[in-house]
């Protein structure tokens, strides 16, 4: 049975459509997946011509049509050309396309979505006051209350780093009060499953401490003693191969050399700073716990280079490859 994946094109005033087209062209001969670009058809065709990719784009009619690359716009009107960066029209369109892709997944029409970058500030300014991020938006749309963000990628030697986050888009000062045993155990559980889903031979998980030196026995904070260590012991009793809490300034070194298959970080920058240092161009955002597969490139809209044709598609290529692998394994 042929599998389908959708690519909501994100903010058209950023690099999303460009990296999506470039990645699709690079992967055109490497799989039998059929791809549905969800976004502005006229703009995508112009960009395809401008980049000289010659990707054979077909107007989507139904899932039985012949072809490999299709485009569908759920909006009634095409977007104006040359919108300014962060335009409200572009931001609202990106939200509509993201919603369309998720709904098609929920209906069982798509096996996965690979979402192009959006700009949170532009989306909020356009009137979507409650928007925090794509992971949270998709979780709400799918009524999935136990989702976790994982970022993963390889360095220049092909060594993997996988990082799951116990907390995501919150302020640093609110992390200690909002860090709970439930959130840590969920991140551990999802990280272990994220090792099994691609077929890794093991799922060995390291857990970071919150404080420097993992609290130094309570000298620099007691979250390790009161919350993190008891949670790790509970997960160990459940049979998971989990170690910690380990100091955040060393654990990623050991994970990169292969001692661990994934790391659970306590807050956003603790996990993503080392991940992006290792795999800035090839990192992938994988939403764990959704009822469908969702990956995305680990970069933003890059307004400063949008329209110049110089955007690097490596992260989008990696996101597409992971989505294909997961869909194949799930099938």
C-alpha cells in the first residue's frame, strides 16, 4: 500500500517552502512515499521555477491520482506575492496549513507530516494569542495530553544525539516550580519508546540534573534529591534502562560517544544548546506521543535569507527521512 506524507509549508515569508522543495528534490529517487505539499500552489510553482528544481508538481485531486508530488491549498485565495517578513497573512496561512495536515493525519489519510518552520511571534501578532509552538498546537488539536518534544541529529562523524525535554517553552525562573515527577517520567518513557520506534538495539536513557553538578548533594539545590532521583528509581523499577541524575555539563559528551541512546533534559536550552552545537544543520524535531508521526527541521524561518535561494535543506531532508522511516516501521 502506498504511503502518503504531508508537508505544511509554514511561513511563506521565511525559508520553509524553499527547504521543502529542495529536500523533496534531493529525496525524489530515494523512496516510494508520495508527498502532499499543503500551502500556496501558485507561490510554490513560482519558487520551483525560480530554483530550477523541475519538481513535477501535480494539483491534488484525490489519493488515487498518479504522480509523486502534489500540492493543495485549503485556503480559497492564493497569497499575494512578495509579502513582507512576518506578515499576518502569511502567519495565518501557516496555521491553516498546519491544521489541514494534522486533520488529514487524524482522518488516516496521511501517514505522517513534516512541518516547515513558522514564526511564533508573527503568529501571535496575527491574533493567535494562545499559540506557543507547533508541538503544543498539534497536541491540542489531537487532544494528546502526554506529548514530549525530542530533538535529534548526527555530528560530522555520524554519531547520534537524541534529547527529550521534560519542560519546553517556559521561562527559566519557572522551571523549578513546574518540574514534576510526572513530566520527568513521561519524558523518560517517551525517550525510551523513541529508541524502539526506529528499531534501535537498545534504549539506554541518561537523565540530567537540574542544577550544576546535579545539585552537588543538595549544595546547589534539592530538586535532584526530592524529585529527579526518586523518579528515576521508579522508572528503573518499571524495567527501563535509565541512569541519573547526571551533570548537564558532561552527560552529552558521554551520550555522543555512545554510552547512552537518549538524554532527558530538564529544560529547553539545557538540551537544545548541545544538540544544535552537534547537529545545527541536520537536527530534527520529533513530536513524541501524538497519534500520528510529526517531524520538522530544527530551525526557524530565517527571514534574513528568505528568497535568496541559499537556504540549507539538510535539516528538512533529515526530517523527511525520519518520517519515512517511522511510517515504514509503523506500517
